[in-house]
């Protein structure tokens, strides 16, 4: 799997394959070798602007450097370049495939106002399963909460060209949906259990041909083996 990239492409190989293990196994090794975990925005940029021979390497799914935590109130905290994800090791204790946060780790994320966005329980219900849709010839967020989440994840950059790319690859005009753990079980196949509070997960960005979904639930475990 092409997993992570660094900011100094001239110094080391710009991407690396890892065939065995999960995020907890890779993270300390990658950081030791000088790689920087990529946020969703970097992957989106590389899919559009990397040299032609490199772009195919980014048409995959990635565990990103951005994290999601379901809160006790039933909302979610989205963190860009999560410092807690960088601290994962093979000894990290996982619950339902995510990292159970202690008070110190939680406080560390909440204090990082520059990189965090909180979605209320009401916003989470509005966001879940929604993304960008085609309207009057232009791709737009399905609602304000979707716009808020994607604005955060792509760090304020315009998504119109990327949405067009995803639409062409997936042959769909309903794309880039967001799926998070929710506080109540529902009929969706991803909601067969009640998520626990304060479980951190890496946000996964899916293939272009699978609509470039953003996923964060127990099926996308930090220890999932490839």
C-alpha cells in the first residue's frame, strides 16, 4: 500500500509500499525514516497535481494523518495532522479498531484549536452519508454541515476541480460522502453497533472510483492488516 509521503521529496523516496501490518505497525517506522503522514488535503492535491507517472499511486485508499473522535455528547472532533495518531505504536491499545483516548491525549487534541473542528450531534446527523452533488452544472456540498466539514478537511481550498475528477472516475454525480461513527444505531450497514466515546480513528479517504468517500468507523481499523 502506498501510505505516506514526506515534504522533502528530494531527500527520500516520495512514497513507500508496506505490504504487511496496520497503521500501528507502520507509524513509528515511517516517522523514524523521515516520512510525514499525509492529511486528506495532500492526497487530494497529489491526485490532481502530481506528475502523471505518480498519480496512479494516489488512486488508492489511505489512512490519513487526520483523525476523528466520537465525543461523549455524540458529536465528532475532527483533527488535521493529528499529533495523537503520530504516537501510535504496535503496543497501542485499541478498542473496536480505534485508540481509546486517555484524558491527557483528549486534552491535547481539544487544545489544538488551529487544527480541530467540532461537529455537534445535530451536524453529525446532517453530515453522515452526505457529500457533494451536481446542481446547475456545478458540484456543491449537499448541506451546510457537509460544506463545513470538507472546508476543514481540505483546508479552505476549492474542491470543484477535484469533485469533477471524482465524478468522472466514479461515474456518479453524488460523491465524496462522509461517514462517521454515530451515537445511535440505525439501518445503515455501518451503524450496527453503538460507538464508544473518545475512540480515535484515522480518517480514511477512498479510491477515486469509489467516490472518494471519507470514512471513520470500526471497519477501518488502525490495526487492519494489508
